[in-house]
C-alpha cells in the first residue's frame, strides 16, 4: 500500500506542482475576471480539468522526454530517469489523469473541451515532438499550450471565446518565453549536452535580454488593451506597470553587461507581474460587481 | 536513411494489400460485407505472427477465437435478447487476450492482438449495420493500432493508414477525406523514404490512445447526453495515437538548427 502511495506521489510530482499551481491561478483568474459565478459544481469541474489536463499533459511531456532527462543533471532525479516509476506505470497514470481532465472539460462546455485538446496538441505534438529538438523557437509553440488554461477558464465562465478571453490568454502566452528562456540560459550546458537547441546557444547572451524585454512590453500592452476594451482593469494596469518597469530596468542592465545573476534578477522581478495581473483583474471585476457597476 | 527507420516489410505489405483491396471494394457495393472480415483475418494473422514468442500463444488463440465466435453469432442472429451479453463477452474476451499478449509477448504483441480483437466488434456491427459512427471510429483506430503493431516501423503507416479507406463504409461524406488521407500517407511515406525519418513509435502511447479512443467511439453511439464526453475521449484518443506515432527519435539522431 505504501509502495502504491509512493508511486502516486511520484506521478503527481511529474505534473510539476509549482508550475501547475501557476496555471491554475491563470485559469481561475481568467474565470473570475470573466465574471464567473461561485457555482461549486462548475468550480470543481474546472479544478479537475486543470489538474487532469494541464497536469497530465505536463507529465506526458516528461514521459516523452525521459531520454533527455537522463542526460541533464537538473532532471536526472525525476521519477522516470531515476527509476522510481517504470514507463508503463507512468503512462498509465498520465493517461488516467488526462482522461478525467478531458471528461471534466467536456462536462463544462465545448469551448473548454477544445482548449484542453488544443493545449495537448501544442504541448505534446507541436512543441515536444516536432520542434523542441530541432529549433530554439519551439517555445513559441509550447507557449500556446501554456495559455490554454486561461482561455479555458474564460470560456468556462462566459460559454464562449471572445476578444477579452484571447487577450487574457495572450498575457500568459507572451510571458512564457521570458520564463522558459531563463531556464535555457541558466542551464544552457545541460541543454547543449542533451542536444536541445536553445536561443542562448544559437544567438548569444543578449538574446535572453531581448526576449525578456519583448515579453514584458507585450505583457503590459496586453493588460492596457484589456483594460481599455473591458472597461475595468485600471488598477491592475497601474500596479503591473510599476512592477513590470522594475523588471524592464533589470533587463536593460543585463543587456549592457550580461551575467547569470542579472538573468536571475530579471526573472525574479518579472515573475510576480503575471501573478499580480491574474489576481488583481478578477478582484477588480468582483468589486465592480459588488458595487453594481 | 536515418537510423531507426526501416524499409517496408512483409506485414506492412500485407496491410497495404488489404487497403488496396478495400479501395477496389469501395467501388463495388456488393463486396462491402466481406471487407471487414478480410481485413480482420489479416490483422489476426499479424497478431499471431507477433505473439509467436509468447508462451501463451494458444491461450491467446483460444480467447481470440471465442471472441470471434461470439461476434459472428451476434452477426448471424442479430443479437436478440442476448445481444448485449454476446457483444460485451466478445469484447471482454478480446481485451483479456490482448492483456495476455501484452504481458507475455511485449507491447508489439499486445497491440497486434488488440487490433485483432477489436475486429470482431467491427465485424459484428458491420453485418448488422447498427452503428455507423462506431464502425468508422473502429476502422480509424484499427488502422492506427495496426500501424504500431507492424514491426514498429514508421513505414508501416503506409499500409495501415490505408484502412482509413474504410471510413466511407460508415460515413459516406468522408469518402473524399479518406482518399485525401490515403494520398497524403503515400506522399508522406515517399518523403520519409527519401529524407529519412526523425520519428519512432511509442507503442505504449499508441495503445493507450487506441484504448481511450475506442472507449469514446463506443460511447458515441450511446445516449445523446454523453455525446460531448464521448467526442472528447474519441478526439483525445486520436491525439494520443498521433503523439505515439510522432515520438521523437533519441536526441543522438537530431541536430540543432
């Protein structure tokens, strides 16, 4: 029994709980920002959708990359390369997770189901299988998958996909290259050993700085575009701009003298920006709803 | 040719041959009832070929035959009051045979057996013409499963995916799509032969995809209230099969751009 429990814990570790929690924040953030109600049944279904689909797809990604994980020191201790789980055990658990996620999504509405399937397609087939081992720009495909929980959350609340939902998903999309390229930058030797191309390896130090700059500027532009179109989000825009500008200043410093410490500082300052947006926007919406605006 | 890629082998040619037979048969409606049986027999032969290393080959054969007998009995009698029992027993025995094959002969054997055991269901529904959607879904899955079973060669897709041609039997408007798929597979296989293949098959993933997809396909023929979850499972199954077919080769074969 304890052995089975260990296996389950290892399977859950394959869903990358921290990353999953962030994706959940974007999903529920988008849901409430769209005016989603406190319907317990719907919220439970949305939670299962996120856990099953986003978590399951992340774990499936890890299953498919076990050969790379075995080579890289950063990932060598993961359940599959370390032998904690056999590929069969992992795959069985992963498919179970994805199946319950898909069924839960389908019980919400067709749009949520579509976002889970699109997420799987872009993360597994486009990013992991077709692009990652061949081009450093694979992250542009992978980022589509990362933005799907936000779009799914929006679709769960509104029953459709509209421009505001796409803008929210877009915020997650433009933020991800900053995060992923930092990992590539910080562990570039590992990736090189594994034969995975990175932007840093292809274009040099400054590429990370330029990507971070583009990510941050795009993110802030999307927040303001959202505020302009939705009629709420002014506070979110102001706060995220203040936080974002600090990160931009760190980027400019990095561009003048690139260093690993500088890169770490960028990601440390930039990471809260997305979190702030996905917490403040729904709060603003709820407060506006309470005061009847 | 890149390593990990193999030339078309005998089981693949058999499968391609059955696909071409189907193409001919589609032109002649009178041959319709014989097509599923013919392809199922080819599939079963491949399954038995694959499990030749298994010590439980006879167990698999007996279970498979029992499964077939039940499905054919269902076809001949129309099921009657025992219809559900006959079909569910047939499927159940088929899955047990699949599990035995997978456990004793490895994934390749399990997949081949799965393809073969799925066939009775298709045969049964073909003769009674009950569920178009199940029929067409079944053929798509059968083709994909067979692809993985056939020596794990990407080129096996050439023959196996030709079973997409079966789609018109279930859903007439899909004739054009099926032909398009066939032509695409032919062209794609030619390109792979020329350029080398960067993919390998993940039998486990294809198997799981086929399992999930077939579950969805069966539910698709059920109550309208479960249509969306069934459609979700069916789509998920197809995506997993595709993911299993496109699994990247080891990084030693890839070159950063």
